[in-house]
């Protein structure tokens, strides 16, 4: 009888592990994990490698740079170990005799992508610490996590979405994975973290937070997160999700891991968990009665975004990602869909979960629209090409990035908006229907752009090839204003802020204006500004006034861009004084007139609610 992929995974999960990885917190102050990797039945010429990237973060990060002291043993024998390239090794083995590899990993990256260890917290992704055993990646793996010495970690606990096999009450011990992919896709959090559990549509969830202040309101965060999770589960699976006779869900457990720091933001999705980082000031405060802070709304949007990835990228993913190649870049033109459409739904589902109202949603959408409209690169590179170039552009940003490319997150979110509003206007379906059609028709597996086009046609009753060509594969402007107006949202042109009007992105710190980006075609570029300039001040010539009065020449020191309005008055020209590489330069600057930015407002509340409050 033929076996299904599910039954093969079940068999693999219960079989004896072919690869056993033991992780020890060897030295908290030196930030060293000690790793012992045991291969039960190695090949004669066994190859092992450490990934160069982590799925979901499209940059070659060279994790092997943190690996040190690799050595191999087979019983009393010390087999020859040869490094083949930057991240892989070959060991001459006696077949059938267990091979044991010992090494250390230096863990100093306090992000969601790599590994961290100090006296208060440990964290790692499998891609940073676990060598991949060639020829045995589909075989069962075991992960054993050992805590620091009791004197160092008396109150430490351990959290991961891997299934435990033998653990203590703090979560340390042994876990199983069906293969290397599951091991690599299951981060581990350790430390004296805050922890809470809740059910969403019958699925057990856990939320752990490291670094939260004592004023943190955990009850509010759990209530809001539960509402978001249930809204998203029902988005994909309907109101019967989690009920008797309802649809089978793709998850049977989920873990949120949040690292609260002084200043940080980001997340990385996994099949049964997510790793998040935020400013601890963005966590909700106990007893807070004022309007929901913007930072907390942003955090809820991040939670919504990464949880939506449970479906849209971790299971329904680009066909090019059906099987990851951990040794090099994995290219796709579809990040505009997998990241961009997720970015559209993250805030929209906050609204449907009742965490924000219509006005708050429109403010978030307004911000996204202005981010795209203020990016000259949108007229240079199509968003499909920006997806492909993520490895060399989006994740390697510099002062020219906004001029040469566009974010597949923000532009992709606006493409999703345009498809949703177009479908709704034509009256045959919505983008929600398209997403669920893709899920059911593709059995929650890899998809291509052709599948997306077919789903749009199946729901909308016509081909959307022209829209895909214009909105995704060209640099044409999106028809945002017309589509929004048809759904109750009008646009106003407000005067731009000084930096936007000048075509600059700046940092204002310590009474200094530092130029970070000079945008293409702006007044600052025409004047000759350059990234890394320090804008010191302005000079104004003497001018005549009414009734013979005159204004003498003046020079002013700038400490922030808002000073311009104070010092310029009605003048439209000045000389900018900048420091560049310790040279003082005078740049003739003509101030722009009529520069505007979009402001969205409601002109038909009923239409807006019909769109934003839609149910599955």
C-alpha cells in the first residue's frame, strides 16, 4: 500500500534519530555555545555544512564565520577532516561507526536571525548552530538543549515549537524533528522569560517574552494576540475552524518568542513559531487608559504579519522555495506577493480582529502609500524585479537604495490593495477569496505566478494579466486614488514636511542635521547635497523691503530642518552650508514650492466599513 507524505513524516518523527545535536551553554561571558553532533551511520566520505542564510531573511549571512574549533572522533579514532569551502567540510569515516563532531559557536547577534548568549538570555536558530549532514537531511533528528550551570541560570527556562521527547519542568532536555528542515525552522529561546499560554480556535499557543519591564501588561497582550490569531485562522478556514466537524488546521501548536530591547523592531516567521523583537516601550502598560499608543499598534501589526506567514510563505510558498538550498541565494520574483500581500493583510486583520478602528486603519494605509510615493525607485524597478534583487538590494541598503529600487513589502501591499478594491468594485469576489482559492487549490503548497493569475481569474471571472503586467512587472503608477474613492476614501494634498519637500532623509541628533539619503530629482540633489553631508546652516542675501526698508544679509546655524521655516521667511533661495569630508561647501539651494503629500479621509463611512469589516 502506498504511503502518504503525512504518514512518512509521522514515521520519521517516531523513528530513532539518525542525527543527534546537543547544544550546551558553554560560556555565558564568552558567548559560546558548545555543540556535539552525533551521526549514527555516517558515509565513508561524510560531508557536513552550515547554512549561509536563513529562510525568510534574504541575505547571505555566512553563519560559518561564528563556528570554531571543529574536530571529529570515531571512538578512539580521529578521522581526517577537510574543509571544502567557506561553510562545508568532509570527514573520512569508517562506515557504520558513529561519527561525533565537536565545535563551538560564538553567539553575539541580538536579532531574530542568528544566535545570542549572555548571562541573562540565550537564543538560537538551527541554521546558526546545527551542521547539515549531507545524505541524511530527511532522516529524523534529535535536539538536546542543556542549560547553563545552576549557579548561572537558576531561573532559566527553555521554549521551542519542537515536540519534546524528554524534558524537565523548565523545558530543557530532548526534542525531535522529522528532518533538518524542521530543526532549522524551530528557534529556541532560553532565560528567565515571561510566559503565558492561550488557545486560539482550539490550537494551543504560547507567548514568551525576554526583557519586558515590570510595568508590562501581559493580560492585554495575550487578549489582543488571541483575537488576532483567531481572526487569521478564520480568515483562512472559516467560522467552523476549531469546532467539531470543522476543517483541519495546518498547525497543532504555536509559539511566539519576543525579545524586548531598548530599541529594535523585526520578526522572522517559522512553521510553528515566530521570533520577534521590539522596543520594550512598545509593550502595553498596566493601567494605561489613554488611546492605544502607536508603538503598541505597530507591535500588534508585527504579530499579525508573522502569524499570517504561517499560511502565506511557510506552507503556501514560491515554487522556487519548494526545497531550500542552504548553500547559496534562492531567487524568486514573488516576494511582492508573499511579503507584500501579507503586509496588506497584517493591518487589515487588526481591524477585523477589533484591535483598531477604521480611522486608525486609514492612518496606517496612508503611511504606506506615502512611503511608496516618496520612493523614486518605484519609477526605476518593477516590484517583481525588486523581489528577485532582495539579496543584493533590499537587505543591503545604502544611500542609493530608495533611488534604485522599491520595497516589495510596501509596494506589494499596495498591489494587494489594488487587486482587492478592483475585485470588490467588479462585484464577483474579493482578494480574500483569491487567497483562500490559492490555499485550497494548491493544497497549501508551493505556487507560481501562474497560479496567482489563475486564482484571480477564477474569482473575478476574467483575466487580470493586464493588471499583473502594469502593477507588478512595470513601473506604472498604481490607480490608488480612483480605487480608494470608489470605496469611500478620498485623498487630500497636504503640504510636505521639510525633508520630503527637499528630497532628503536625515538624522537629527545632538543639534546636528546629518544627510542620510538624497532622493532622485529633488531640490537637494539639484543643489549638490550628498549622503553623509552635515548641514550646518544657511546664508541669506540682503534684500529690499517695503517702503525702502532692507533686510541685511544673514547666516543661521541649523539644528533641525524645522528651523528652515523660521529663518527663511518668504525667501525661496538660500545658500546651504555643509561639511563634507571636513571641507566646508556652499550649495545654492532653491526651495521647492507646491510639494505635497497624501492624506486619506473618509467620505463614505458605509463603503469603508463594508470593505474593512468583511468576514470570511
